[in-house]
């Protein structure tokens, strides 16, 4: 059994385009499209080094052994295409072109003879160095760009936190460590065992020693000469107490010529010596 089905005829629109929803039946007569309006630059470079690196990697050649002739030709062809496209050409591209031509010319010239052990200077060495440094910086920049960035991969979120919940520990500096160590050392010194020996010292005996020295030297004797450092700290203290006791009993005179001048000691004029048996 055959069934005849009537299909609707396709609706062919007579409108060329719509502008703001309004249909246009024909193209406007005053519409001008420049010839190079549809020319598109597919490759964008950030400078002459970027272009050179692109050409080297595209040709799959070793950057340490660059074939200058084809590289220079490709570079100049690219510059010509930019000029034909009426694009503004940066001066650095022209400088690099001149540099490539110079390197190519130097490689065509015969190289001078060198002595034994000397290596010929490669005209491409400076260019290779700049290309390798640029490639390292470019790769580092790509790695940095791949890291998560705020407002691109994530957004900052602000929350209110009570100050009482924030516990900030102070930073320990080198001076703090030094002070803590010195405190430990001082505690160790204070807790160290001391052996104290008992020593009998007589003030009267030292009084007799001072009087004998004064009588032997006669006249005024400098204060410092009456003390012997070999006595030790206890002996010096007792010796000084004996001198004060002699002065209190008016057996010696303590004087000086002027203020802030050295101090002198002498036997009191008209005084008497202490009893030798008591001393």
C-alpha cells in the first residue's frame, strides 16, 4: 500500500540580514569593505627573539648550530609580509634583521689562521646566548602563568573572625636566644659548689703592720703603697679596716694636697704606738 504524504515546501527568506531585529531586503549601497579587512595574522610574537625562537623550533634545528642562511631568509620573509599587510613594524625587528645579515656575512668570510690551542670565535655565539636566555625566561613565565591566580582561578573570601580566637605567637630573634642562654649560664654559676675555708685575720695585727711601715718610710706614704695585692680580697679588707681603726684612734693622719689628688698616710704627729703585746 502506497501512502502519499504532502511535505510542506521550504520557506525561502528574501531577507539578506537583520539589523536590531529589522529585516534587510538588500545590501546597502554605501557599505565599503576594505580589501585587507579579512587578512588575519595567525602568529603573534612578542619581539624579534620570540620570532627567531619560533622559526628555530619550527625547523627542528639545534639552537647551538643555527643554519644562518635559511633562518635569515625566513626572518626577512616574515618582515616583508608584515610590511605588505600595512602593519607597523617595530625598530627592534629591523635591528635584528641587520644583525642576522651581519652574522651571515661574517660566516661567509674566510676565517683567519689561529695558533695551536686557540679556538675560532663563532659569530653566532652572542645570538645563541641571547636566544637561550630568552627561552629560559619564557619558560619561567609560562610556569608562573600556569600557577593559580586570584580573580582568575579562585576568588578571595572575606570572613569575620573574633580577635579573641586569633593566637599570634611572638617571633624569637637571635637576641632573645642569646639572653635565654645567658640566663641559663648565670643560674649554673650561682648553683655551682663553693669551697670556703676559714681564715683567722686580726685587725690589731694589721694595725701594727701599718704603723711599722709608716715608721720605716717616714713622712707621707701614698695610700696605695700600703696595700699588697697578694693579700687577697679578705686580707685587703682587714688591712683597710685596720687603717680606719688607726685613723679613729688618731694614730695616723690621712690627707691630700688638693681635692681629687692622691691620698697620703703618715703617723700622727705626737701620737703613740699601740702596745706591742696587744698587737
